[in-house]
C-alpha cells in the first residue's frame, strides 16, 4: 500500500507526487484520462503540421516557481521558451486582438 495516493496527473498532481517521492514516500498517481497532463496537453489533431493546445497552456509564472525549479527538470531536458504571440482572439468584424511580448508598430 502506498504512503500517498495522488488523484489526477495534471501539473499540480505530478508536482505533488514528485515532492512526496523525493521525500521518500511511496506514491501512486491515479488519472482518469489515458494520458497525463490534465489541462496541459497538446496534439496535432487540427492539422499534422501544427501543434495545438487542447486546453490551457499559458503558465508564465511556472518558470519563476521555486517548487518547479527545485524539481531540476532541466536535467531531464526541460527548456523554457516564450511564444512571441501566445494568445489571440478573433473579433466578429475580422480583426484579431493579439497578446504580444512587446509593442509593435502597426
């Protein structure tokens, strides 16, 4: 029998399971979906040339999190990157509001 059972293999559940395992606990993670990741998943279902986020994928403070940093994920190959335009919202008149990492001339 495990010391802890974590319900959900989303980001929070996986971080919790890692912290408990690092503290020497035996941990079992239960997930209802066929893949881990919770709301942080992507696929090529829209078009094979493009990766699309299925749910949420914008976590700007994760790179500054001391808990995430303490997991040493860079040793496992994690490289942080920033999209120049992480969010867009099409408007009914055909224009599109875009969140950008810096102001641009129009």
